[in-house]
């Protein structure tokens, strides 16, 4: 039976870590989505000098050690960083050692997966439909809003869900940039890491791991369903 003050066997600190993980992952996915759509469209529909470099930079977090990304964020956006000091002194915005910093680090790590999924979805949109709309006088912005985006929407949602799942399990970049502060930056991943240092923490590790697997699996299954639906393999 669960002890008093717990829910389904989860302690208050574990529940807080789960809620914070969901909050960080949702913020990471939603805030990066407009940028993901813009970059994906640019890579899918435009030719320009430096396109290969931009593509490489977008995918760089996939091949870099997450700790390197976290350290770079700490140097740039930390309290003593050039950008971080300016943001704090001018706008009162601080990312280091805050949950918003965890969301930023998670968004950067999940951004390549989001862009890649959305880009493939946009590339699957029949360009003849876009050209027909342009021939009828529609502006490029209107073509995008009325033709491209609606047809690519399942891929957009799939990209956001995939980024959410990635952000949910992010550890290296977040713990380097925002540390492991209970109630502020301690997500499920960092909570598991903390429990690994405590004798008898195995039960908590398994509980949090099970929650992480369940949420991530649900997100990945939703992504697969959306991709299949876009390809016409799923019927109502």
C-alpha cells in the first residue's frame, strides 16, 4: 500500500519531478514549434547559399555530446555569460539554474528531430497544388497557410510530439546548464540520477523509469500513428 502523503506509491518529490518534466517538455516542444516549422519549410522549399551549413547546424545537437550543448549554454546564457548577463540586466530574464533553462536545453536537443520530421512532411506535399494556388494569385504566405501547412499538419504534430518525447528524457544538457535543484530543475531524469546516489533508491528509480517509459512510448506511438495517417495507411 502507498504510504500517507503519496499517490500510487509515488512520494511528493517524485510527483514534483514528474510534473516538472511534463512542464519542461511541453514548453520545449511548443516554444520551438514555430521555429521548427519555419526552418523545415526553408530547407524543404528554398535553395540558397549556405543551405547545407544551416542543415548541418540544425542537426548538430544530434551528434554532439549533450554535456557540450549544456556547457555552451552555461557559458553563453549563464549569469556571467555575455548574453546571459545582458538578458538579466536589461530584460530581467534568467535561464541558468531555472526550469526555463531546462526547457531551453531540452528544446535545442529535440529541435533536430522536430525539423527533420516536419521537413519530410512538407516535402511530401504536392508542389503542383502550391503552384496552382500561386497561379490563381495567392501570395507565398497564403499558399503556405492554406495549402502547405494544412497538408503537412500531421507531420507538424508528429514533429512536436517527437520533440516532446526527446525533451522528456533529456539529461546531459539540462543537468549541465541548470543543475539538479529539487522543485526547480529536477526532472525525472535528474531525479533518477539523484536516486542512484542514495542507498535504497532502487524502488524510486523503477517507479520513475516506468513513468518515463510509459509517457515516451505513448508519444512515440502517437507519432507513428500520425505519420501513417499522413501516408494514408490509417483509415477512419
